[in-house]
C-alpha cells in the first residue's frame, strides 16, 4: 500500500507566533496619571465590566501569607517541621509532606481559617464595587478567600474557578460533592495540640471511606460540584450577553501562576473583538500586548493605589 504524503508546508516565524507580532508584550510608557484617566474613561464608557481577580487582588487589599505574619501564626509549625523550603508562607507550607492525617488537618484547618474563613480585607473590594455600581459586572476569580462575597457582591455574580477555603471533598474525587467544613475547622483549631488534631476529627469520605481534602484545585482530583457548574453557566451567560456590547475587562493582580484562567483568555477576547477593552492592574507584571493600542491600559503600580485613583477619577 502506498503511503499518503502531504506537501511539506513552510512554517514562517509569523505562523509559528500564531500571527502575533514578535515584540508584543510591553510595559506601556504612558505617565501614571494619564493611565488612570484612560482607565477611568474606559469604565465610564462601559456597560459591562468583567473583573478578573488573581492573588494580587487579595494581597493589595491587605491579605498576608508569609514573612512576619507566617512566623507569628505558624511558628509552632516552623519549629516542628523546620523552616526548609516549605514552612515559609501559606502557599508553600501546603505542599509539606505531612506524616499523617492528624498533622495534615492540623495545618490546613489553620490555613483555611486565616487565609479565608476569618480573613476580612474587604474595604478595597467594597471601594471597587462602589465605583462600578452602575455597571453590569461579574467577577471571575482564582482566589479561595471569598472576599468579594464578604464585600457584598451577590454570589450569583461570582465564579471562583479554583475552589475555596470553606469546603472539603473526597481526596480522590470519587463523587462530585463538596462539604462545608467551616465548623469542623473551628473545632480542629480549638483541639489542635503540637500541630495535630485528634484522630476522631479526621474527616472521612462518606462514599468511599477514604481521606478527604481541601476543595482547592491543586491536583487532578479537584471536585467541580453542582454549585461550580451553576456558577460556570452564569458566567457563560454573562459573557455571551456582554461580548458584543461595551465591555471592559478589569484584570486585578493576575500573574503567571495560572495565566491560563484569566490573563490569556482576556487577551484572546480583546484580540478577537474590537469592542472589548482591557485594564490590567498589577504590581510588577502589567505587560500588555502593544498591538492592542489604546484598547488596553496596563498599570504597573501598587494596586491599592491604582484602584483608589481610578475609583476617584470615575466619580469625577
Ligand atoms: Zn471518596
């Protein structure tokens, strides 16, 4: 039998770059004050504002993860397990190979409380929501700390794609349900001794009897329950309604940890739709595609300041 052969097509560098100019990701050199005015104009002229919130938003609002905060709150964990590469902050410590379930939940109950359940850094979130009060807005967030809900935004307007600090699930994801563990975490917090919780408190999967885990997307066993799919549906409905209208994408503190969820899709939307604008606020990584021209503003600065300044300018 004769093999089918296809003529070899020449791949130009441009094809390799998917048609995007080679020098496209730039820090804009517009003065800060002008950028604030441009961003405020975009928002004033918009009917829809889709907020994309990453870890930088919580940090800008005042959430703490490492340094002195970690030493003060997780000192006993540092003493027991050594500082090493893990016991540095609330992100790295989650990856520590805890020796047993009692130790695992001894740690995670504390992180869930301090990083989400008891966290209250909502003034900046409130200020932002106030500035957008006459817009049709929606929040797409990778944060697990529920600060937008605490700031008063109805849950129907939020899609948290990566889970939250309030729910647990089967560690192997054997069934698509999550369980509110807020009370359980409080009890664990009271009962914790030497970084461990009593064996009687270790949660077990009600279906397979195996261990449970946080409902956070940290491996391929992340459970997307009914609430997750309902939020996804509301998000798609919002986006299909807003797509051909005056839509501004307001990206807040999204870096390169999971750029595939907010940053890259936002860029794709702007690239493919002339009516969509992008405001990217980031402390260090506010690079934007140069080819977007004046359809994008990338403000590389302290985000708490930028948000306050934009909110003030919008009211003017
Ligand atoms: Zn299970």
